[in-house]
């Protein structure tokens, strides 16, 4: 590594002469060692999935969740240092609840991503702190129908002055990825962690861009997510892992606008298909 | 108790959908105010014997002329384990403002449970009695508006009964009634338990008369006195009725009895 | 110093000048802002809430009116709030306090769902009993701070073992439970009708959903006849093992004002 011995990597927030911040880059390394996390923005919702590497056989299955709920309609999954991920989630929850008490409405996913981006970036500015050792994927669904403002009374005028314009479509599924530098972009499909390269290659094959025709449905997304995590796991096959998967649909969809675990039956089916797809690949190779 | 508190009576004022109607001074400017107390009616009663204590209370809850509920117990087991207070040996009865009664019960219950964890033994009734007094007295400038009676067995296995005023003044007694019908029940108890105005018929007349000395009563006698007290109170006091709940505390634990009272 | 005991130990006016009360609140002759004041009366109010337990669950209803004194100010106010799939709260009393409580319950629900991420159809949920315990403690705390939330409310739903649960809580922190409950005017007018259907717990275990809904609808009608701060459009919710069925735009059916002909008095008739 070019940074070693130069001294420019010893303190956070210090630039090297060629304009790099090595502490941030080291944080990125921490992310690259973590289990793979992905997010898929589908036509009618978002899927989050995590390859949870089993670090001990003494740990209970399906416990110690890695995907967290931040607000009713928003979930976060991260790859990298687990405690950093927990702190990120805790801050995101505070942001979401303070937004609620200020604006009496749920926080839009974009605003949450913006605030968390700023928060993470602040940890690259001071020598007294270190950057987050995680890359977080934030997925959510901003309600398309008008959500009642918390505690709202009355529906207002139906027509005329103060009436609402009919047929305006707002909201929809949103997906963002925030890196240790504080950099964040919106994505159709996002992947991070050890198996991100393989996962990204798979994600690119999916129809996720609405400008290029019909995108995949949420249910297809769930199956693809499971398969992609299994594909991404191929390179670290010696380690056991558990698949953790959550989804968020529209208010009219299966989760009623909430961020929830994918139901067991659907998850089992997705995992079965994922294993089958992998076996198929193996046979073809042979 | 009822006389001490203003209960929501039908007035010529507009009706409101909550219990506290605005207080108005006739003719003067109308002043709205918040009065933090109400009276939920009902009556409680406790009598002790040589190896038991009985606590009883009706189960009616009222607001003015309304019956809130026909089953809202005023008797609570204190201590023991879990939310069902299994194995408890102390009973608290509270009558007056039910919300304060509940808050008081929860506080005392917590204290007694904590005592067991900290000292590894059950709290005695007399210790619990003093603690209850402190809890009430500590809030003397904003009192728990309740008349509490605490019952159990003392260190010698003898029935113990403690009665309190709302600010924690307390006394161990053999017998006490509190609440809406206490003025009806007390003289009955004076006569039947403490044998007031009862004289030895074989003694002479006038100054020669010899008062009868009160003796510890049997459990059956006490239970009969309790039921008679409540059936009679339910006849004459509109805030008393619906059900009678009785806790009998003996060395074997707390036995609960329930019987119906008049519902009108 | 003079011979009046009130002056003993005080600085002499002839030496130090008159006492300067400016730091005191206005109510005590000073110029400072008055001390913190709290709600002394409700402003925009909702009237009765009714509920009845039946064999599998609870039916609860309240009309959609928020009154400003005697003015029917807001006519599409939803006073039944679904907390989760097990509990509904019906609010009477001050509407702004209802909104505060609704926000409080919303944030409570969000926090309850942080862990677990349980799908809607399974997993642990706060029961109506838990919710009532929470709400009544909030109410009691606020009354003890002399800053009451001016509401009377019913919590309807299922307890932790999925049995029907119904309880009351109000601005004083008073709580009670019964097979049927009503707040406000409903306590006078609807409760006697409901008690005819469910005189005791045993009777409520026999009552069918249809009978319960019918009884509530009848009571809403009676309340509209007699409560001047009511309206004929109302919300009704049924909470049972299958979840919450909340309808917020129901209209009273089969009204008959024939009885009005019989009313004499109030100075409008000459005969």
C-alpha cells in the first residue's frame, strides 16, 4: 500500500499530497471484509438482503438481525463493522423521529439519505474521530397516496381553493447507498461488502431502469435478491451464512407501506429457487 | 368522603363529554378550572380476628349518578410474585379517588417486592404499614385522595389492620370502615364488634350497668358481619352496590370470596 | 425600623427606597411574565365514544364531529385511531390533545417496530391492555402536573391472550373496565341501552358481532337524536382476531324523528 510509511494515513481528515484521505480508504477496506448486503429498487417496492456470515455455531438462528427498521417505511442494511452499523441506525432513527415531530409527517427516503450522508461525512473532518466502517444501504417507500399528517383533523376542501389537484402521482420506492466518505447516490440496485462485484454484475442484468421498459416486480425482486446473495457467497463458500431479507411495498402492496421481514413462505421459496439456480450453473460448468 | 369532594352532579350548565364540568360562581364571571380529583364512591371494610384478617369492598365505580363499572375492585394484594401477586400476605384496600388509589397501590406493591429482593425476607405488615404512611405523608401537599386500609397477619400470626387518612396518619385497629357508606357501617361495627352500648343483662340498672367486654370474633361471625354491612349499605347508599369482594388473610394465604350485591 | 412586626428585619424604605418588585410576576405586582399556565378548559371538542365487547372482539364508534362550543366546527374528524392490529383508541374531549396523543402513539408504534421487524400477520404486538396501561399513565402524570390532556377515551381491542379488551381512561387518570363503556353524553344515554345487551361479562361472551354492531348503531342514533353536539356521520371499528376493520364514513340509517312531535316544553309550542 502506497500510504504506509508516508505518515499521511496516521490521522483522520489529513489529505495526502495527491488528494486522498487514507483513513477513509481504510474504512472502505473494513466494508469490503463484511458480508454482502444488497438492495433492489423494484417497480412496486424495495428489497433489502444481507448475507449474514455465521461467526459462531453458538449463535441462535434468525436472531441478531442485521437489517433494521428506521421508520415505518424505511429500512437500513449495512456491510462492515456491525457496531458502526448500529450507531448509524440509531442516528437514522433519531433523524426520522425528529423529522416526524417537526413536520408531522414521515421523512422522505431522499431526505434521510441526505441527512445521513452529511452525518457520515462529518466523521471524515476531524482528527478526534474515525470514519464509519460501513457502507449503508437505505431503502424505503414514500407513500404514493396522501398519508394523513400525524394527528390530522379533517381532509380539507375537496375542490376549489385549497382543494387538491387530482391525479398527481408522488412518492414511490427509493434506494440509496452511503459510503464511509459520506458519498451517497440513489440507485436502482446497490451492493456492498465482500461479494459486491459478483452482486453488481448480477444486478446489472436485471431490468431496474424504468426508462428501459418494464422493471421487475417486488416479488421477482425478492427472488433475485436471494439468488444474488447466494451467487455472491460462492467466493466464500467455506463459511456458513444465513440469508436475511426485508421488503417495503406501497400502501396498496403486501406490506401496506411498511418495512417488514419477507414472510417465511416467500423467503423459503426464494432460497429454494436460489439454490436450484446455483446447482443449475454448476451442472452447466461441468 | 363524598362530602369532602365535589362530585359531578346534574346542573343547568351545558353537558360536557368528560367528567370535569366547568366550575362556575353564580352571577360572577365564569372561571374554568382544573380540579385534579374526583370521587369514585364505594365503601371498604376491614375486621380482624385472633388468627385472620378480613378486608372487603364493594366493586362499584361511580361518577356522580353514573355507574362507571360494576366490577372495579378496590382490594389489592400487595407483594408476592409477578403481576398476579402470587403468595402475597398483605392486602391494601383503597376508597376515594380511584386513580390515586391505583397509583398508591402500584407504589406500595413495588416497595414490598423490592424489599424482598433486597433483604431476602417478606416484609412484615407493620413495616409495610409504616411505609404506606410515609408514602402518603410525602405527598401531603398534593395528597392521594384515598382512605386506605391495610390488612395482614402480624409476627404472632394475629390479624393486623391499619387504617389511614389521606395524608398518612395511621393507627392499628381491630375494625374499620371507610368510604361512602362508612357512616352507615361504623355504628353497626361499634355495636357488633366492639360491643358498644351492650351491657351484661345480669348486671343492675343505671350506674350499676356493666359493659360487655369485646372478644375476638370467629371467622364465620366476621364474614356474616361483613356481608350484612354491605347488603345494608347497598340499600341506603347509592354509590354502594353491584358486587362484594372479600379477602380473608390467614396463615395459609389469601382466600378470595365474591358475592353479588344489589345493582340498582 | 418601625414598631410593626412586618417591617422587622427588612431594609428601611427611608434608607434603601421602596421595595422594587419588578422581578416578580405581574400577578404579584411585578413586571415579569406570568408563571407557566396550563389548559384550564377544552376548546374544540369531540363528544361521546361508545364501545361494546362481544364474544370474539370489541365494537367501538364515535361520530366525526369536532365542535367549537356549540358550533359544529369540523365535520370530518376521525376520532377513532388504529394503534396496531390489536388496538383502537376512541377519543372524546379536546381535539388538539387528541392530536398530541395520536402523535405520541404513532411514535410509540414506530419504536415498538424497531426490533423484530415482524410481519403484520405474526409476531409480538403491544396488546390493547398494554396500550391502555401506557395511556392511563400518561393521563395520570399530566393531571398530577396540573397540565391535563383534556380527553376521555376508550381503548378497545384484544389483550395479550387475544381475549376482548375494553377500558376507559380520562383527564384525571381515572380508569375502569366493563363489558360496555361510553364517554360523555353516551354514559347517560347509550350505556343503559348497551347494558341491556351485555349486563355482565358472561352476556358479552354470548353476544355475536352482528348483535354488537346493531346495538352500537342503535345507540349512535339515540345519541344523534338527543346530543346537540353530535352528527349523523360516524366512524365504527370492529377489532377481533382477524385484525381491525375500521370504517370512517358511516351514516346513520333508519332515523325516525316521529318522537319529536311528542316533545312539549322548551317554549316553542303554544299548546
